[in-house]
């Protein structure tokens, strides 16, 4: 019996898939019964590094994100579908779950061909075209945001699958060790800056402007710069009077959230879900108006858990952050809203559904 995962292209697809797979393993499923399908991008290294078998299929010619134009390349789609069908038949696949992007359509076709249960997980508030296409044929559809339920047939709101550590997150318990990890002095509120695994130059630049404008005794900054920007930010931080602690990459994100009283970040689907799961108030700068990131932030913005600032108004960020840092009551109210909307058990819900289907 095999559980098949189709996740490719970006961490936004791959990491939720790994979270569900890890939950299956925690429930007693051998890793040998889990297989991932994808192309030659980050999944080709990340999945094997996590200990799972990875089957690369030839997806050359397909766009990174699914579009109807891809369906005009029938030979590529048919070849990928055939390769996955053969693998699923050989492994006796019972359940296949797709996470969006260019690999999802041929994987869904293969799952239908072998008679496997077909599930979909959509990370964003604006559902991707691939998932909208596959959802019409899927047995169950799991949405990361409430807005996606209106775009996907029979979707159920679960939140996005996060690593197990987030289901038991305890800020008060982790906070002393987290602050020690970054060298933050006691007594100062902490602004955490998160630009994603590669960093976000616009957030790094506005953090520099903030550090120049804020009283050195006002706050400390823990800054996940992204490796490409680390050396530059490290030099700038060393010249600042503000306690400013650059970090190139963090593989224990629970420590970052535990140390932070307020976070400045983009509005990627997984980041928004992690902020909610950890009850962390935030100021987010989406990557453009009308994008997935802007849509991802809308629900929590309306509820009062975060503040959304358009990138065209990035110069307002230091002002907004300064106001929030001094207003502890508002930050605590924002944290409560975030916690109320958090869904840290999404991976467990989806894994349970897969187990139930496999043994039906």
C-alpha cells in the first residue's frame, strides 16, 4: 500500500506535503510506503533529504505554475501521467494527494487511472488553476484559507499543514531559550523580520531604515536575512546602536516566533498560517496588489490580527511598527485574534483522512 504525494516547484507546495507525510509516519506508516512525485526543482533535493523516496518525472516545457497553456503540450502531460501511472500501479497506490502547481494535473490523472483516492490541498486564499481543475474530480479538498472554499468544489477548511512542533507551540515555555539563542537582551520587545528562505530585499532595506529611526532602547531586532543578504546586513547591523541580530537561515522557526513580540514579513500562505498558529501579531508587506499574498492576509487583517501595508507604501512600515511596539495592549489583542484563527492541527486532519481512505 502506497501513499502518493505530488508536490513540486516551491517550498509553498513541498513543505506542506512533507508535514503531512511526517504525520503519517508518526501514525505508524513506514516511509517505504510513501512516494513523492515532482520535477527537477527544489523537491528533487528536499524530499530525499527528508528521507522519502522521490520519483522525478519529465516536466520540461510546463510552466512553474499551472496554466491552460500547459494543456496545449499534450505529449509532456501524457508522458508524465504515464510515468506516474506505472509507478502507482507497481506500488499499489491507494491514496494520492496533490498540492498544486504543474505536477498536479498529470498526477491526478494517474491516480484516477489506477483507482486511487484523490485528495487536493490548496495553500492559498486564491486557489491555483491546477487545483481548481483537479478539485472537480477529487474525493476531498482541503483549503488553507476560508476564501478558497468558494473557489474549490466541496472544499473543507483545515488550514495549511505545518510541522508537528507548531501543534504544541508554547511561547512562554520557549521564550527564554529563544531569546538566548539570538542573544537578545532582557526587557526589550523584539521585532522579528522574516523575508522567506532567500530573504526579501525590500524588507531588509526597510528594516535598515527602521533601525536608523527608532530609539536604541526601544526594541531589539531578530532578522532572518536570507543567506544571499546576510553579510551585507551583518555589516550594517554591527554599525547600528540598536540591538540587531541578523541570522542567515533558521531551521527551527518555532524559536523565531517564540522570541518575537511582533513580526515583519511577506504574506506567503505558510508564513500566515505559522503566524496564526503561534499567535504572533504581524505587519505584512504582500508581494503586490491582487496577488495570492494580498489575499492570504485579508482575513486576518479584517479580524485585527495583522496590519497589511502595500509595497508601494513601504515607507509607512517604520511608523506602523513603532506604533505597535509601544502599544502592548493592541499587540496582545492582535495575538489573541491570531491564536483564534490558528489551525495547527491541519496536517493531522489530512493525514487521518488519508489513513481512513487507504483502509476503507
